């Protein structure tokens, strides 16, 4: 591991008392005098599908290719993923533009020391310092709907010395995946006092940069993001002075853009037909890559009836994951199906672990065992007002993107002719309200198809689009949704994913106000006997054979999560640009080498 040689001053957090922690030290950041390349006036244009819902890479709702790209170019990280072109294996290497070094300085307690460069600063001249580490840690353990926070939950202290440039992070136990902590630091000095805070402060923009690019403009209506070289960056400057990320449009429009070099690079959702179309353009290189997000359905074990594993197994048994994956992929891309609880299809060693489908008859038998039988006059409790749709209709785009599904016009949860609703002994229909983030067309389309399948079996299934901060908090804790269709991060350390998504977390007492910790596990469901395995995995890593033979079968039996698909993209580059690798680490894709992109004369 890289070493750091600098002293530290311990800072003890007193979270359980009324006394605030000591202030983080800070020092004035030296002004950078790094020479930057001359501006060319010609941006590198990258065609994409859309700009996503938000730009906070730590929120489940904001997981998108655009967010992954922007955060990798704008936000600072102690370590960054580097993909070995020969082996395809991704390792996490220190970003020496941000820090001098990082080292595990103690095993008991497990302590990591980061030595940040004195000149490292946000583009508004605020120093990048220990306060940014502390802020991200606190948000990851207190905010709902965050991405795989088990590693942050192990942290007991973030201490500062050396004017905030020496950061000592103490954990309760050794954590082999510590290099992944604090990826994409956010500007604490702005977010902590902003009205939107951590949940909403990065919805429309990232106001400052701590890396080689900053955001100049975002046009949500046109699906455009203009990045410009951060001239306040203290390290080696980026080659392109601007990168324009914009909607590629239809396959024909995209092909025309590449053919004319109006766009030099593309990263869009599509299938083999699109790749073949783009490959036919003279000189254009193409490939297909996986994206860093996986779509899943997660059941809310806090909701009525969903605490019964037999009910959950019956409902999952009525769903066709291959159909849902096809809908999510936009058709014709069944290879995107995700069929394991912990590993994503892009992960080394991935193998499908999903059990064989049980079939409709067996699924209905399970629901009958749980007390739900066909009842002609069942009382419906979840169908919305008759004038309101049960599934969200996706906003109509003026230029549809390649391969992107849209939510079909809503259908009501009216019973299928000849198929009575399933109801309990009181005559109350079995409801299944599926929540999804509003404006997430893919999630809403998949949720709508899942609801259609369940309605055809007699279940009172509906879809409710909600704001992300509501969906991942009160909608779960109050049981107003029975399941969530949404994105998880791909390429995550398996032990961290296991602990974050399936670890047993004690639910706080009602009214305590401490709900975020429990929501680390979205479903609220777990397998208690896996507790020791999870604890060992966080300390020593998760052995692949243990994951496949012991953990995966128990998680499928738990029936808390149904993996559906890993997103993927067709990528392309024209001859008039250099430095573009069409393969990159799953976390950032082709944008890993964006700082080296150079347009060449036609």
C-alpha cells in the first residue's frame, strides 16, 4: 500500500452528547499556477441518452451513466478505478493529484491516514479537506436511499490535523475495501447549508469542481451538459477545454451525427442492431459495455403482508424476470438479465444463481397457503382514484433516445375477466403497490409490466411514481409501497453489497426520528443466521465459494430482492479523436480517460 509519513491529532466524535465535535482545522489553499493548454474552441461532443435525474453519485435514485461520467470528471476521489486492458480486472489506484499518500497506520483500531495536497481546492477556492470526508461519512450513515453504505457504517471517527490536510479515519474493524471509501467527495461547505442539502443540493448541477472539469451549463430540456476545463485545477490539466454531453436522438440521428463528426463519441443504450449500424460508418470504432447500475425489485418487508416469505415467494413466482429485463433493456437484449443477488454480470466470477422458475400454478399455491384465495367480491385497498393512472406515463421526449423504453399509458388494476382477485379471509384483496422514482422511465416501464403480470393473476397491483426522497424514506417506513423498482450500483465489493443490502439492522422505535440507519437495508428483511458470515466478510472479504454455495441460496429463499437487468451501452468513436478507449472500468466507462481526449484535424 502507498505510505504516508505525517503526524495526526486524534479527534473524538461525541455523537451521543450535546457537545459539538471540535472544528475541522483549515488552511488557506495556495493558488495554482499550473499552465493550461490553449483553448481550441471545439468541444468534444459525446452523444448520450439523457442527463439523468440528479448528479449525486451516492444516491440510488441518481444512478445513471451521465451521473457516473460527470462525477468522475468533476468530483475528487482519493482512489480511482483503473481497468487492466489485458486482464479486464479493475483495481483502485491512488489519485496523486488529490493526495500525497494514503496508508493503513493501525490495525487496532483500524485506521487510515490520508495526506491531502495543500493545493487541492474546490473551484471556489475552498480547500478540499477533512471536513469533506467527515461530511460524506455522516451523510452516508444518516440519509435514506444511499448507495451501499456498510463500509461507512464501520467508521467511528474522522479526525483532522495539519490544517485539515491530514485525515485520520478510524473504523471499528479492518475493512479490505477501504480504498473505495470517499470516492466522489462532495463540497461540504456548500451542501451542509443549502436548502436541498445532501438529498437535493446536486439535483440540477454540481456547483463547484474539485477535479479537472467543472460544469458550465446543464440544460435538462435539451439533455445537454457542457463541461469545461477547470482552470483552477492544481495538477496536470485536461487536454480538451470543453466536453459537450448531449442527447444522441434516434439511431438514424445518432448515425448522422457520427458520420458528419458532429459528435465524436457515443455512449447510448442499444442492441446489436445499433452497433452494426454504427460500425458500418467508415472509420468508426464500436463496442458494447456494461453500465454501473443494476435494476432490481426490492420488497418492503415493513408493509402489510410482505413480512410473510411465502407471500413474497408467491409474488416473485408470478413474475417473468426475462420479460422484465427485455422491457428494461428496450427490447432485444436479453443478455442484460441479472440473475445473482450479489454479483453483477460485469463482475469477475459472475455466475447465474437464480433458481428455476416455479411457474404460475406453484406461485398461486404459495399464495393460497398464505391465506389468499380467489374471491369474486374482494375489497380493493390500493387502487387509486379512477381518474388517476396506476402507472406513470413517461414524459414525451422531443427526440427519443436509442433503445430507451418509456412507461406505457397507465392501465387500472381492474380484474381480468374470469380471474377473480386474490383476497384474505376478510375479503380484502392482496395489494401490491410498486413504487418507482418519478421521471425514471426505465424503472416505471418495468414496474408497469410487473404490475400487469400480477394483475393478470388476480393481485391488486398498482404503480406509484414518487419523488426519490419520499420513495426511499417515508414510503418505505410507513409501508405505503410494497416494493420498489430502482437501481443499485454495479461493481460493488461483494461483502459490502451483502452487508448493505441484506444485513440485519434493528428497526428504531416509532417516533424516534432515527430511521435512516434501518433504511440501509431497503427491504428491512434479512437472514439472521448469515450475520456471522457478513461480519467475517467485511473483515476478510467474501469467499466466492461461500457466496455461491451458502449465501446466494439463502438470499433467494428470503425473496426480498429480484434482480432484473444490468444496464449496458453501445459505445463508438470517430477517427477524428484520439485518446478514447472504448473499454474502461465499470464505474466510469469510456470517461475514464476523458482528460486525454484530443480532437484531430479533419
